[in-house]
């Protein structure tokens, strides 16, 4: 069975959120102006501001794994589970169906889709959709269908369910700790409509498409995979509404390029009726969001907090706000495929030594969260079990290379005859990252690097610098979850260093030792063993100088006091986890 890195619940942070990435669009355009805040029915409209535009209907692909895409699709594509409640833990979604582990050895999970579950065009949601989901998520046909990565699904047999059936089983050939979130759910593991992919792939019937999925000829599926991978990417307008059906409480009904996307109630939704008639997602830069909230142009904002933004929110009238912890963390990734750091751990160490860790936290984070500290490890949040153990396992390397020491950095460059090495530092263009980039540039140029700071608005696009490896160091954030499987594909050896082949491993790092540790941590259900393995993984990441953790993101949410049920959530799709419950008082 093909193995190419398990899917990550970690979305890469684009703005001040995180990365999940991109997307598609014909229909009525909606600009999201202030009139959209007026009640158009029993529930009215609630408007949410996000800094990045929606770009893809199918955010399960490697090129569309962005927070912005995930936030919009959270209420459009449904599944057996989602990240819910205020603590971001995975919870079952019984509107969609039920599932149960019926055996631990071999690990066996039975799933049943709700008999009433249909796509918004009336087509039943059934095993046809599951077979497409499994094909993409398992990496079958050598990854012909793009995915962020696999998440244990590559260890399962293809479900033996009848076309049109509502029940199926995932049978694992080895233990998998995060089996609950491996099945069809939300975000990276969402189910796509098989009947649309079949039609767009040129099949005369869905039965022929299913036969091809169950066969062994990838050539028969090339057109279908091309549509699955790229056909739902937004390029200026919505596609025919028939191509973007919903399996959730809302359908996509309006779009204006780079400005807004509108969701309205799905008339064929079988679950609890949403509390509002429509949700408008408006694309508004972080620094403009507080003013938009004050002007009643939007109802809810989650800007990347800066000192100025935090002060504006605190002084705003009629606004409620909450500052909370997020699983999102900022980091620097090295490019292992090309450039000065690809083969030289000494140069990576030199760069790590010139990063102004304390200055970044003191100047950018502590004004919002006064007790914030430099983050010393990547994959464990400070409040989760195992954080201190991971720090302790890496302490010697952190002490030597994870603190700012300009003289030591310079000494390495001189010893390597590398003073003046040009470094392309890439990131998404927003205020906090502009400030962070300026601090890093100034500090590392003191050490002897020539830093070319290259912030870009398209940094996270499918053709942007991150996807296409046009960077030496990339600065962004991962928005994660409590799952250990969430960060697996970030460090696992990739099939190829391309936008389609590298999953979340943007720098294309490769290590057999790391691959083995990742296999082990995914198999254990014993927390003590998982903590020990995670500590070993963190130590190896520091030893190989793969990425540099910087700080945990503080989350700040502000909303119109007239809107009820706004509940911040630290997981990858954040505030929109319960957007169907937002209601005007």
C-alpha cells in the first residue's frame, strides 16, 4: 500500500492564523457590504472578517490546505467528526452518521452514514463518496489524487461497501492511535462528491467510476483526478453551482473575487436548522478589521493580534472580546531541496543563532499576552501533556543553537567561508510578519548573512513561494490540534519535492530515523510512551535543525455584542466551528 505521509490537521498559518491552503467558483456575486448585516429572514445574516481570501472548495488537496479555505468549508462539507467545543477537541458529528471501534486487534471501525444524508442537489451521500475519499486519503494509485497527506488511511483496506450503500468499515493492518480523526470528517479529511468527480472525469455512469476506483488502472482515472486536484480551485468566479454541492447546513451562494463569499441555508440539510439565514465571509486585512467591526460592516473578527489591534479592541464600544490560547505556533522552516541550507547543517545552525527570539516575543507577543515566552518545541502546546519532557530532551541543543548569539553565528559563517551568504526569507505579507521579518533581517545581517526579506500576498497560493520552494527560510504558522497524527506529514519523507508531492513537508526534509519515530508515535495508545517518542522527535528536529519554533500564537476574537453563541476555539478552523449557531439577539 502506498505510503506518502499522513494527513495533517495542522493547517499552515497564512495570516496570523495558520496554513490549511486554496479553490473554485458562477453564481450571484455578493460584496458583503454593511446591508448584509440586516435581517433577511428569521435568523438574519452574520458577517465574519478574515484576512485571506477563500480559494478552494476542496481543501483536502495539498495545494489548498489553508485556514481560510477550511473556515469557509467548515459549514459546507460535513463528516463523521469535527473539532468542537471551546477546547478544540475532536467530537462526533451525529447529524452526519455514527461510528464505533468494534475491535482493537485488528483495529476495526464501523461507520454508518445517516439515511437522510444527501448532497444539496439531492444525490444521496453514500459509499460511492467514501470510495473516492479512501482513494485520495490512502494515497492509492501512487497519490494520483492530491492530498495533504495520509492519516492512517494508508494502513486500511479499501472499504468493501456496495455502491449506494450507507455502511462501511475501515480495517487497519496495524494499530493507529488517532483512529477517531482518521475517518471522514472535516478539513483535510472531508468527503468530496463522487458523482461530480465521476461526471467531470468523463465517466458514462457513476458505476463505471466506482469500478475504476476499485480497479488497478490509474490511466482510467487521470481526468477525474485532474478535476479533483484542480477543478475546484477558484479562479475569479464561482463555477456552475451544480459543481459545488453541500453536505452541510449551508451552500455556497455568492462570491466576489478576493472580497467575499456568501453561504446560505442548505434547503436539503437534514440536521438541526441553522440559527442564521446566511454567513458572509469578507476578506479584510488584519489592521482594518477593528474599524470594520466598529462600522458594523462585519460582526466577528479574529485578527492576528498586534499591540495596536489589541488596544483598538479594548477601547471599542459595544464589542465583546476574548484573548485565548491557540494551537497555532509561528516557526521558521529551512529549504532542504535547494539553496544554502539544503546540505549545510552548519549554515542552518548559524542562522538559528542569529534569530532574535526574545525580541520577537517581547515586541510582538507580550504586549498582547504579557507572560508569553519563546516556544522551544514544535509539536506540543505548552498546556498539553509532554511539553516539558519535549523541552528537556532538546535542552542541550537549544542551549547551544536555540538562543540568540550573534558572535557564535558569525564564527560559524567565517569558519565555513560563508560570510555574505544570501538568504531569501519568505512569508505572507501582514503587519506582524513585516515586523518580525525586519527584526530577523537586522539581527542576521549583523552576523554576516545577506537577508532578502520577501513578504508576498500570494505566499500560500498553489503557485506561491511556499508551494514551489522559492525560499531559503519560510516564516509561517501551523494551526493544529491535540492529535499526534496532526504533524506527521510535516516531517515525513516526501514522494517528491513538488506542490503535489510534499504534503505539509514544505522544506522537503528527509530522515529514515524520523520516519521510524513517526511510525512509532502513531501506533502507540499509551500516553507515557507517546510522550517519550514525541520528545525524541523534537530532539531529532533540533539535532537536524529542521525548523525553528518561535512563539505560540495568542488568539484574539472580537464580536458585535448583539450576536450570540460566538465561542472561540483553539483548533485549526477556529471560530467557525459553530457558525451555524451564531444568532442575532
